[in-house]
């Protein structure tokens, strides 16, 4: 990774009046330091001074600050929103990074060095030279059982997770199965319970022992955390109530015909419905009959 | 008894306020006060020592403000004592005082090694979690990860404490006081703790329910050989449950011995008063 000092020396200001990658050098440095700490303590939420950006908090500012603090010459950036490269939000974030740093962008998962994502992990397997930056609305997995942040932090420090397990037990009693659709809580490296951001259950197994680095940013809540490569990530489950990913029995993608990707349901005007791949880059590749390395 | 004590407490002192050198000398039953005249600190209990043997029930009796609940709250670590040591044989083989436990060890002590039944079920139960979940919380803290087994154990203890099994998945917030208390007892006992602490467990229940709860505790205690400390101002509770009894007044232990002995042949003037007023 190129140092901040080198970047300022060699690239100066990409566009007049703005620092390289929008953030000033000191901000970049602070966010990188927080990220180093996050990588060193997998699953631990590191506080950081969330900056003002030209987008509103809650629209991906945490992920964007990570991305902007990491990008440098030679990086290729991909931004997706629920798997989609073309959504308005993804486009805006990508253009901001492009405009303020001049780096190359792509929609191809395999080409990207940094992928910023909202609520999905790509269908294509990520490599050790790739970083997945996840946007996160609520970084605190204990919030549903403990409203106080300081108490929740103490619970993390002491590994005091029986109330979290109790909440899952109560879900089972109430519904007869494990609760929660997106953002299912996981135990990272056998130590910290972590909110995986609202990714579907489908994506949870991909976090476990992955080759790539996962960086997670919550701009509004001012926290970053990380899952380093080859780190165990285990969903909270009981011996007799196992975690299961979503299934789409009998459904295939209406565009590419794929039967083993995460599908979005589309309701049509005539009341019928069809399913398409949530990951549009993967869907395109399948339509082109390209080789795609899967998880 | 030839066994080693399961719990051994020495020099337990709890003072509210800054305290001074005169506190311990100027308070106690001899002075008939627990407020230090020199500095105004309140001596909740001072230099309390006790041994509890496996399978034994120790009663602590005394009037309000005698310090009996403070002893119990210190043992369950709701309060931090000013000085003293307490060794539980199942915690670091009885070589580390429970009051030197780390935060993590404290949680293990409270959730696994000890069980507490408070006078008010609100203090011991989470009323917005199902009865089964309340019991399950302690099992989960002990790393139980099988819902079927947790529910089987919860059902077993709800059955023993005579809570209808069909109420297992209901919230205790909607239970009667007596039933809440029985759920709290089931919760405290369900993971077979080394030490059970009962704080005025029948105060606040009506007489017929009191009898039921006491029968229940005595029955489970006998069957499982639990080691119990029971605190009460009610001599009939002590008479029914306790093998040995300690009498406290103004933060000090004034008399102790076999329950029958203490209640039938009280030696200390205060105990005599207590026994005669109860009769």
C-alpha cells in the first residue's frame, strides 16, 4: 500500500481544491490507523472520527471513507449496491472516487482491487489481492439486547454473550426457527460477535476463511471493523437449530438461467413474478458464458 | 461433619461512607447503633465469619438493618465489601477469594457457581423474557447450545417448582407473584449451583403460597443436597429450612449454633427477645 506522504508528493491534488481521494491526508491516515487496529483485532469495532462527505450519513459514508482512504494509483474500484453496479447510489459513490482520485473503475469483479458494496458479497470468489469494503448501518450486534453502547462494549470486552444467545433462543421459541433474514450475527475468530452488515444469509459462509480482506465501515455510528483473510466466521446457531442460507426452490435467473446464485424477486405489472440474479456483474458474465470462479 | 466447607467467609465488613478508625469500635449491639458517631458512616456488617458445609442449610436471622441481606448481597457480588475474604471450594479450588475475581470470573460465579433468589422476583427475573428463557439464560451462560436440552431442563425445573409446563413460553410479567417467585427459584437452581442464596424468599407472598414455596425449596434441597444460605427475618422460615442458624444484630453476629439449639435455648439477650416476640 502506498503511503499517504508518497501519494501527496506524486499525485498532488487530482482536481483543483480537493485532496487526492477527497479526504485530507490526516483523515486518510487516521482512518488507515483505525483499519490497522481493526485488522489486528478481528471483529472488534474500532471507533474513528467519521468525516463529513458530500453524501448524507446513512448512504454509505462508512464504506466510502474506507475506500477513499485506501485507494491509490493502480487500484481499480468497483462499487455495488445490493449486487447492482448501476444503481444510483453505486454510480454516485463510484463517480466521486473516480473524480477525486482519477483511478480506474470497473464492473468486473475479478478486475477490481477494491470493491465497495452495500449489503452483498459478490458471487465470484474474491482473491487475496482484493479488498471488500462493506457499508454498515448498525455495527453493534448487541443493540437488540442492550441499548446502551457503553454496556455493550463492556459485554464485548468480557465476552458476555449469554443475552445474545438468549435472544436467539427466544426467537426459536416464538417462531420455531432461527430469526433474522439479513445481517445474521456471527462469531469472529472465536472471540467477538459481529454484525456482518445486512448481507443475506446466503453470503455469510463466504466470510469464513476467505482469501480476501473484509473491511466494514459505519459512518453514522463512527466505527470500522474487519475480518482479515483466513479468519473463522461462524453464525450463531444451536446444535439442534442450524443456520441455513436462503433457498429458491425451483427458481432460476430469468436473464442468465443461473440456479445457484442469490436471486432477487421482481414483481411484474401483470401480477406475475420472476427472479433475477442480485449480482448483475455475475449475471452478465453468465450470459456471456464467461468463466467465473465461485466461492 | 468431616467435609471441607463449601464456603468459608472471614472478616466480611461492609461500610457505607468513608469510614474512620472508630467505626468498628463505636458501633454494634453493645452500642445499639450501626452509625459511627465519629464520622457518620453506616456499618452494614462487620467481621462476619461463617462456614457452610456441603448439603447444609445455614440460616441468617435478624431484624431489618441487622446486616443479614448485606452479607448475602456481598456474597452474590451485588455489593463490594470493604474487607474480608470468601472462598468457594468450586472456585479456583477455594484458593482465591470470590471478591478478588475478575469481571469475567464474577459472571461465571454469579451465573454458574451460585444461584440467588431475591425477595422481589423482578430483581432475579427478566420479566420480558419467557419463563423458559429465564431459566435458559443460566444454562446458556454455562455454554449449553442445544435448544431441546435447554427446554427439557427448564421444563423439569418448572415442573419441580410446580409452574404449569404450558406457561413455559409465556412472559413472567403476566404471572402471579407466587408463580414468579417459583420461576425465580427454578432459574436459580436449574444448573445445580454449588451455592444457593435465598434472600427473604417468602416475604411478600401470602401465607398459603409461602408454605408451598418453603415446602418446595426444602424438598429440592433435600433431594439434591444443595448448600444453601437462607436469610430471613421470619423465624418460622429459619426453623423450617435451616440446619444451623446465625443471629445478627447491628451488623454483628451475636449468636450461632444448631437451629434447634438457638431457637429453643437462646443465649444472647437479643435472640431471646427475637424468639419470644415470634412466639
